[in-house]
């Protein structure tokens, strides 16, 4: 049994107030950065390298990131969207490099939303 007491309704109300004060752009960007970070780990791009590498999981994360950016690009302004798109493209290229069997152009993770991604 846990020593942590269950959250009281007052705690939930405080969390709701905190979230209510956060602008939507910050929530979207935070989620995008979390997806990017998780994808980088699953692609083996961290200091631990291949320890956490899982291309199936990476594909899902990159695809979700591309969908989020596609859906929210007009809402978050190019100031926020441009660096996120650059990060997405870097992850898509890293996925291509890490894959033993290359996806057809336009079939890689997130390319449904971004169009085909080719090497530099």
C-alpha cells in the first residue's frame, strides 16, 4: 500500500487553475517538445545510444508529432512552428538512416503530413 495520500478535490482544483492559466501555444509546444524528446530517445540519439532504441516506437512518436504540427501550425505562429518543423525533419531523417529497410518516399513516419523527406 502506498504512503502517498490520495489527492484531495482541493489539489485537483489547484491543478485545474494552474492549467487554465497556461496559454494554448505553450501547451502545444510543450507536448511537441516532449514528443521530439521521446522520439530522439527511441531513435537512439541520446548519450545512451542504442540502449533504448526502438524504431517501432519512434515511428509512432514521429508520426504523432507530425500530426500535431500539421494540425496546429496555423494556431501557434511560424515563430513556434518553424523550429518544431526543423526538429521533425531531423527526426524523420534520423529514422531513415536508422532503418534497415527504407520506407518508400512519402511512407516514412509523419510523411503523410509533411510530404516525402529526402536526405540532405
